[in-house]
């Protein structure tokens, strides 16, 4: 598989064409950003840890019946994936109230949310990712009602599978963001990544943060330790042996 032209360079990942028109190569870089990209640092091996964790999670989701973009992790930080036309919606699921939810609404930090909140934000830096609803999505022509319903249903299914997956690793899945795209046949497929960059993960015993929130809070020196901890807990030893980390 040859890496050809750069199609898109996001804040932390770069997407390249390959010799197959229906596939792309996604490179997970070591960049870490916060505040719409206002703060940016390089964290050694972060791209590798995220690519491995995200691939593992996508595999688990596939086994649970959720179609994902993952084809194969060909290098520790390079994933071959189905080419998708991405839908510019960040679907956020919240199992516990924290972050922007408690800054925006009168709800106490740490409140369990049952059923979970399903939120959709417009992926648009210029407009600072404003929250959407079904009517706004349709008015902007981003998706049909049927597609919106599919996104919500799939996001809740991802939540069910991953809550259990992380629970077995002694981790609480507090909230997360996912993105979907359409493949060449128009099927809605889970894309992008699911990693400590896009989830809030708390240790079940200590409630310590094990995700990017540490970086958002300026605790830069603790970030990689947390990502490595998540890797150690969710990647089985025999799979770790494949990576020289
Ligand atoms: O900041 P907020 O509380 O809205 O974040 C909710 C969840 O979505 C968190 O897990 C956060 O990591 C994730 N998120 C993300 N990318 C964004 C916004 C939120 O991964 N642009």
C-alpha cells in the first residue's frame, strides 16, 4: 500500500490517497491541540498510542455490529481506512454531566445522565462548533431526518458497547465525540477516531482523568502517562507485543 497525495491535514491527523481509490491512509500525528487549535504542543508517540487505541476500539465496535472505517493498522500510527465523505456533525454522548454541559446549563458537575444525552454539534471552527438540532441540520442541508435518526441510534449503540469495554478495563466512559461519513454506496459508517483525545475517561476507583482533559487544564506533563495507562489497560499483552513501544 503506497501513501500518495495529502488530501487533508486536520489538527492531529493527515489523510492521504493510496493506490486504491476507495481507501485512504490516515496518519495520526503527535500534535495535541485545545481551544479550537489555539494551543498546540507536540507529545512524543501520542499519534501512535491514539492510532492503536482507536483501531482496537473500532475492531471491538465492528464485532458488536457497528460499521467502521477501519481496514488495517499498517504502521503503529498509520491506518488504512475506507474512504468516506464525512458528515460535518460531531455526535456527542454524555453519561455523566461535565465539561461544556455544566458550563452552559444549570446541572451539577458529575451528575449521572440516564438515559445518556445525545448532542450534535456542527463541525465548523469558524462558527466555533455550535450545537445543532434536527431542524437546524435539515435547514443547513447537512443530513436528512432518516440520516439524523441513524446517527443517533448508532451513537447510542457505540456507547453501549464502549461503556462495557472500558468498564472491564476499570475505566468510566464519561462522554465522547464521534463522527460519521458515507461510503461510496451511501452507507453511514463510523469514521475519524475514538481515543483519549475524543473521550473523557475516568479511573473507576480514583476518578482520575485519563484523557485530553489534562491538556485542556494545562497539566501537559501528565497527559502521556494517562494515554499510556489507557493503552496498557485496553490493549491485550499479546497485541502489545506487535508494537515496539
Ligand atoms: O467539551 P465538551 O464537554 O462539549 O466535550 C464533550 C466530549 O466530546 C468530550 O469527551 C470531548 O473530548 C469531546 N469533544 C471532542 N472534540 C470536540 C468537542 C468535544 O472530541 N471538538
